[in-house]
């Protein structure tokens, strides 16, 4: 009996040992994560909510949108003092053309943008972290009524401000834009302006992390209370997909491997690596059901973008006028937010953004060999154009799995694995000398 029990113990210990996964954190990024403050986030949200309304069409420079924009600019400028000249900030004015719906006549608008310039003169990549400043009431055309917009989207704007504070004194090879958009509730106007500008000027945008409604942990109706999860939405089939892209997607079965889906997986892996007791849920939709956000404007122009959002929305405090009705308080007020939850979401953002901006660019010309039949899979690629890759990870997962399950490290630019491409999906990441990984690149068929 003793030998039997000993054998069971050994089997148990062995099963535990093979299930262990090493979590390696970059101390520099872990330090940034630790500096994200729920108190700072609460201060930003309460100040933003104190303006009478942040409706896009409100022009009151004391209590409306212009005053809120000046507040965000002042925060960015104060952080820039710690950047050794690398951070600058501006209110970028533009005109929203009349659209016959929510914009009845051409109207002035503005985005507030802080730019943290990259340190590598040969690296022109840009990473964007964003939220939208504008708020609304039940009637989206009400530009005068009280609209605190604490969670929608004071929470996302606060996360952007806080990341600018923590990251301003740090250096990254690539450039980071911290953006507070306007006009989201009127049809993604501020994001569309910037996305169109980026396309016209051929910006090399590596990723867009859009934060919209990220500060509440208690749902309406279902009464769920959960501050342990957040959602990341990513498009499946790219909005800008060409006929050639469509053919390759169908041929390789890559419906679940768009660039935005790779970014979502990246956010989940990196976020959960650095933020304890928090789960990033992958939602296989471009946004919530029949709804949208500012990331859509970038996706339409071919840029890689995802939406970060809270797990359980509370519709008593979203798109509602401030009032008490049947004993229930309605309205998007700060007292209904969970600032510790918002801290966790902001921490996921900073871990992901800092790792992306610190890593080499993605491997180029990633291909999987298809010449001849084989139960092994061979991948080839070229070195990234930006930064220096110390090595590469070849990623693998079963076709039914949402996340990459194995990483094979190599310092070569090709690798053969004894796993059939019939049964697994593969991708390749570049790895810098500091251990920072690029996003994964799904291979196209090669050697035909």
C-alpha cells in the first residue's frame, strides 16, 4: 500500500511539474505597471466629469468641451516636463463636415494628442493608445444638458492620461501617440480624421489600442460583480481585405488570424503576464453587437486596431440623463465606477504598449513551405526592418485553440517542426535582446 501511495504521489508531482509555466517579466515594464495609480485615474475622471458636458458640439470654453480639452492638454504638458524634450502635446483642430444625421452643419472639433518621440531615428513606427473625450445624454443631439461621461469615456481618456504620465520619462525606440478623440458619439469623427491623415501621410502604425468604457465592474440587469476580467474586441476578416488577401485567407484557413486578432492575443498574453489576478477575454467581434468604436476608423484604413472594454456594462449609467427614477439613480457618474478595476485595465494597456514599442518590428516575408507532402512543417522568414532581433519564436496552436500553445525559440530565420500543418496553425515573432516580442505574423504559402 505504501508503495502504491508513493507511486500516486510521484505521478501527481510529475503532472504538476510538466504543467508549470515560467513567467518572465521585464523589470522595466513591471515597474511601469506598478506605477499606474487608481488615485490618479480617479482624479482625472472626476475632473473630466465636473465639466457640464463634453458633447462634441458644445463650445463653452469654461464648462464644455473646449475647457475639457484644455485640461487634458495641461496634463500632457506637465508630463512632458519629465521627458527630456521627447514629449510634446497639442490640440489638433479640424472641421467635421455636415453629415445630415448628427452633424447638421460643418462644425469645428479637435483631438488632444501627446507625442512621445521614439529614440531610434531609423524606426518610424507609431503606436497609438486612445480614448474618446466626448460625452452624451440619451438624446445624442443634446449638446447643453448635463453629461458627466465618467465611464463613457472618461475612463478611457483617464487611462490615456495615466499612461502618458508613467511613460513620459521612459525611452522607447518607436514613437507613441496618446490620443483623446472627439466626435466618437457623432460617428467616430475624431478617429476618422486621424486615421485618414495617417493613411494619407503613410504613417507606419504598428498597433492601435482603443479604450472605451473601461471603468465599471458591475453589470445592470444581471447584477454581476466582477473586477477580474476585461474584454478585447478584434475583427476577424479585415475591413480593408483585398481579393488577393481573401484568396490566401480562404486557402490557408486563416479566418481567425487577422492582424487585429494577433494583436488581441498579444494583449492577452502580455497583459496577463504583468497584471496579477486579471483575465483578458478575447471577443471574436470587431466590437459589441451592432455597435462600434474609434478603432473601427483605423481598421477601415488597413491599420491593426483593437477595442479594450470592461467585461460587464451597466446601462443605467451609459447614454442616460442624470436623474432619479423609481428610486434608481441614472447617469454616467463617477460614484458608479470601480477605480481599482480601471487601474488593472490601464496596467494591461501599459504592459502591452511598452512591450510593443520596445520590441523589434515584425519578421518579414513569413512563409510556410508547401512543396511536397510532409508531416513536418517548415517556416522561413526574413529579419525585421526595424530594431535588432536576437532571435525568433515560432508559435504553434491547434486549429481549435484561441491562443498560441507552444513557443519554439531559434536564432535562425527558418525552422522545421515535427508537427503537421494539417493539424496546427503557426506564426513567427521577432525577439529583441531585451526579450521583448513583436506581434506574431501568420505565414503565407511559399515554395509552390
